[in-house]
C-alpha cells in the first residue's frame, strides 16, 4: 500500500501518542483494533479511508476539544472513532482485536511495539 498524507501521519505518530496518553484513553482497545484494521490488506479501501480519517483525528494536533482537558479531552476523539466504527464494524475482525489486546499489554509493560 502506498502511504500518503494522513496514512503516513497515522503510521508515524499513532503508537508514540498512544503510549503517552494510554492511561487517559478508555477506548484504547477499539483505537488499536481500528489501526490494525486500517492497515490490513484485506480491509476494503472505503473502510480503510474511514478508519484512517478517524485515526488521523486522534494523532493530529488539531482538535475540537484539546486532549489536555482532563475528563473531556478525548471525548471528541472517541465520538469520531465510534462513528467510524459504525460504518466499518464488520471489517474489524477478532484477529484485529486480539492483536490490539496484545499490543496494549506490551505498551502497559513499557515494551516496544512492532508495527
């Protein structure tokens, strides 16, 4: 897959940002499962586009509600991700969720994450 624009930003910034804010993100498993689904070759292009857009909203610094606001900072990110999930939920597989749980376990232990 040729990475462009938002895809490259998501690939470069997703895991570093997630590692920094993991304790504040109650929807981390869905977020990581969305990441793995978005970059899965079996995921249709339309679903990839929707997920990349939602993930880019998470990683890019422009936000409706700044992430630094305790208790509210990630509510807009969660709303965007949930909306994306409603559109593409049939493409997020148990394998994506399993890999997300494994990745989160590694992040919580401070271990490196392979992309």
